[in-house]
C-alpha cells in the first residue's frame, strides 16, 4: 500500500481525542498550536480549555485587555506569545472579519505567526496543501528518507521542508500533517522508536539500515540567534535615564538604557521586561520614528537595534514605574553616558545622539 495512504489510515485509527481537533476551525487550531510550542499536550490541555472558555473567538480576544490575556496565559510562560496572539486577533477582526485569510503570505504578516503555525492553520483548518515542519516531523522524515546531515545545521530546515512538501498527502493535508506529528510523538520516539508498530516501517531507511540511533544527527553548534531590539533615550532636562533591572539576559547588574527585544523571541530569556514594555507602550512612545539604527553582536547573538528618543516633562512617571517593577534608576548626562553605561551599545547610541546634535 502507498505509504501516505498507510499513514493516513493509521492516523484515522490511532489519533488522540483532542479538543482542538474536534472541529476544523482556524481559531482553536491556532491557539492550540501556539500553546503546544511551549508545552506537552497533557500539561497544555487544562490551560487550553480555560483559555478557550474565556476567549472563544478572535473577537473576544481582540476586545480583552492585555493584562487579562496574560493572566489567562499563566503557566505557559513566553508571555510575548500571548501579547502577539492578542495583537493578531485585533488585526484579524479589523482586516478579515475575524477569520484567517487563506493565504500563507498574509498569515505570515500577523504578529507572532511563523512558518510552522501558518502552515498548520492552513492545512488543518482549511485543508490547503502546506506541509509543516516541527521537531517531530523532522525526526520522522529524516529517519524515513535517510537524511543523515545535521538537522540543526544551517541548510537542514530548507532540505527537510522540501522533503516534507514532497511527502505531503495532498488529498488530506491537514490529517497528513497531524499524522506525521502524532507518529513522532507516539511511535517514532527519539530514544526507542517503536518500528514494529509504525505504518512507515516497510520503506523506512533508518529501520532498514539499523540507523535509528544515529538519525537524526543533532550536532549543536552555536547557532546564530537573530534579535530585533529597541532602545529608548528618555531625557529629563539634560539628563538621560538609565535603569538597572534584575534578571536581564544581557548587561546583568549594569545600569543601561531601557531596551528590549521585539518580534519573534526565540527563547523566554529574551523576553522584554515589564518596564521596557510600559515605556514602549506609553503615549509619548507611540508613533515615534527611530532617530537611528545600528547592528550589535554579543557572542552568537546578532542584534539590530532601533533607537527612539523623547523628552519627559516630569521624572515622576518613570520613577513610579521603576518602583513598581523593582528597578533602579539613574539620570546621567550625555557626556557621561558611556562611562555610566560601559558597553559599546552606549557608544553606538551616543554617536547617533551627537550626530543629531551637530
Ligand atoms: S520505522 Fe521506526 S524509525 Fe522509521 S519512521 Fe517508523 S518508527 Fe520511525
């Protein structure tokens, strides 16, 4: 029997009874896929149920306050994902009547939605022919097709996406994607795959060549991490605000300009701090255009920063925020900026400020 058909038949018999699979609806599929990127199914289910109960559709999410959405995300971490979900729901309601567009490029423009989530929504909710690629799929496909290169290497995602596209069962794209993921989660396990129970065993390269312990090859090199950040220069009279925040990923223990990473955040440790978000979302920050941009590298992190600046009428607002979030403040002159904040980040910002003053 054709392996795609065999896999589909296996899935129809063995699929787990999960609430978000009951109906082919984009919204619950989207929420469940984002949650599943953070935690395993069993841990995620109660959180998913209560989230969907409180926010049953994009409209309810779009009309909710951010704080309430975050409160309902508790236990999942990666709060930037919850913020992005709410922002994307607002755009869905504003631009698409609350429904997901059936177009990969349009979905990819929504905040926080990457290739995997977009393809999962389009295939599972709309049965459109897009193959997904997550950790489980990579393991199954690399074993089945005998992909012996490092799956953490630079080219692996492109290679494996091509393989996934070719393997896609275009008659049942949604079921097919879920079947491969389910196979990876329950049968083609990382340590001891249950090949005897596998619908793909007949033609599986790794099983035939007894290489299931060697494939997939995972060699961790220090993969470059790309980050997009924003830095704020807040003046009060002739002084510039510096902060010293607990639990920062970079610049630990140092007074620094308020900064944070935005867009797709690769790991929770890069999440922006509450004080940065409060400054970023405050009225004076809205509709600002950057006064400059620069690139910065710290070990394997490649960062692109936009710099914003404005003058405060009073320092009180910032001091209240700092107290609320347990952050220390310091006000320094421009000439002292790079001695009080001894990082090349400060020198790069200072260069922009001096250029603007000249
Ligand atoms: S036969 Fe074994 S190694 Fe191959 S896909 Fe199935 S479970 Fe994985």
